[in-house]
C-alpha cells in the first residue's frame, strides 16, 4: 500500500498522544478504515520507536536509573504480585522491555556483575543487500543489480536513515538497486529512480532478465 505524504502525516499525527496499546491500534483502524491493518501496525510501531529514541537520554541518566530502581524495589516490597515494572514504565512513558533492561543492569551493577555489552558488540561490520544479482534485471525500465527487503513501512525518517546508512553504500559498490517496503511507503520518497534507487511495495512481476554480453 502506497500513501501520499499528506496521508502518512495525518496518521502519524493521530499517534502523538496515544499509548502503544491494542486499543489505540483499534481506534486507529476505525479512523482510517481504508488502510490495511498491517500498514497501520507498522507505522504505529515505527512512530513509537522514534518516540523512544527521542526520549532515550532522559531515562539513562544516573539519577533517573537510580530513581526507577528504588521505586521498583519499593513497589515489589509493597506488593510482589503487582505489575510494578509495567506500571512504572507506563507512568514515565518508557517501553516496558527497556525499563526491564535498566532495572536488570542496575541490579547486576549492585552485585558487581554488569555485562560489558557495548565493549563486546561488533562495530563497523560490512553490510550487504539481501540479494545481489549475478545477472542484472530491468524493472520498469530501470536496471537492478541488488534487492533489499524491508518488512516495514517506508516513512521519511527511516527511509532517509536507510539511504544514508545502507542504500547509497550498496549503490556505490554494486550499482542501482531495488528496495521493497512490504507494508508500503510514502509516495514522494520514490524520487531517486534516475539516480539508481527504485522503491516498490511488492515484488515486481514485470522483470526483464538481462544477458551478459559474450566477447
């Protein structure tokens, strides 16, 4: 499903003040009945991820972590059966899974078992497209040397990040390519066809296989 930027902005605006719950997703579907649930779910998820990234820093100060940890401990002491962690995460508007990680890391730090995950994480690994074609193909008149599959909706933020971090690098190394956003994308983002990045919302059926020339 392909949306115009105006359509996408209208959906994104509706998500500004709603919590990431199934009930909110149902309301979104009721408001935009012509959009598929899969597309709405993908947009919903990506907007929430962007919100988490914007507020990440304030939750990772030493003061905030200590406050969350002590509030968690106090809550568990008062009522061990209560959803203390979930209630705390909802109160401070932070993802429950990330709140759980903060609490766990703080606990391990107290017991001198803090894992040095950042030091162990591999950095600068060489990224490649999902598929590099041994024989190039033509799609809608454009030569394709590689295909990248994204199981998400292509919004402005994520697409520009992919362009910067992946797609132009692929283009430099392998030539022009095709990106498939399986849940659709903003129509205006498909503006780099002549430069070598083609966007589609499904796998193309009008593929023309090109033959290598024989000397």
